[in-house]
């Protein structure tokens, strides 16, 4: 599933392609993804307008014009790929966008958990209104998260993955950041000390930044707009490495399933 680094990688790739360029045509090949696609409204509000900027909020991308923004979410398996024309070339292509002069972006989503929506300017949106702070924002502080976790008896990994508390962190990067911080993923969130929160937030940012610099993590579906995969998977310390030696102590990495998700950690380096 594309997480914050993959979405930020896509945002960075899109900027030279579409910012200050006119969106000439929007072509939708199905009426819905996770939600109905407001195709007529998007065509009315976006067609023949100039894209002023491309921003990211958590795992959501927003392509802004003077009227508002087109919101993209990649869901579980979505990707945006550049092709030389408007006609779809790949299976599961659900939308194609033609930007001036001759840039064609194809929105591909095999599992159809992504979305393409409209957000009017200066108005909120249900998918964005209740998101927690972005990990890289000034609002994201150890003090804030310690306070928000005060009544949370659930595992710290679940806290990190709750987008209403902190936006954009998924399973891969939660596992990696907790390993780097030396914190057991099943430790109750309200049991973390202030120094542990300081360390954890630092490692969350470090892990995300490293992945962004590597172009994201490709485990199944994610590729950049030019079709190139992300290479951070080569640097993962614990995720997907069950039974392999811990890079610190050499003991085997453990996998535990919790709330239908696999959690990877080292029992020695991440004591509960």
C-alpha cells in the first residue's frame, strides 16, 4: 500500500510535469473507485485550467487550480504512470489526464480502493478534516503525541497508524521507526516516556526521509510516474524479514499478526 514516502515521491515527480501547465482533458473509464467519481464536476472545475501547485496531506495528493483541488488517493494498489497518449495501455486504468503540452498521466488501481474527488477552494473535505498532523509539520511534536496518547492503552504501533492522530504512517514505516527507536510495537501508547516520544518522532522522520530519498518502497504495486520502482525495500531493517537476523543483535526477526496486519520486530532490541 502506498504510504507517505511513496505519495511524496509521486508529488515530487508530478511537479515538473503539471505545475503551471494546463489540464486539457480528463477521461474517466469507470464511474467509481472506492467512492463515486464526480466526473462531470471534475471536468467542469478542472478542464482547461492551470495547475497552480501539487501538495500532499498525509497520503492524499491535491492538484490545485484557482477554484479548488482534485484529490487523489492511491488506496491499496494505485499508481500514476506517464504514457505517450490518452488511450489506456494497462489493465485497471480508470482515468487518464492530458496536461499541456503532451503529458498523459494514467491512474491505475487494480483493487479500486483509491479515489479521485473534488475539493472546493477554502472548504474542508471529510477525508481531510480529521487528519492528525503531518510527521514533518511543526505541529507534530513529542509533547503533542504524549498528550494525545495519555488515555490510549492500545499498542503504540496502532497509535502511529491512526491517521486521526498522525497522518501518513502505514504498516511498513511504523515497524521500521519502532525498531530504530528500540520500542516494542505492542507497548501501550500511554506508557511511553517523554524521552521515548522524542526518540520515536525523530526516527519516524528519519525513516520517512530515507524512504523518500530512495524513491519509496516497492513491495507489490508502487512505481513512480516513469515506471521506476522505489528502492527503500532494500534498506528495510525488519519489515518482511521474519526469521532473518536482526541487523543489530543477530537474533531472528519475529512476525506477529495483530488486527489483521503483520508486525515485524526484534524481541531482543525492542523489549516490552
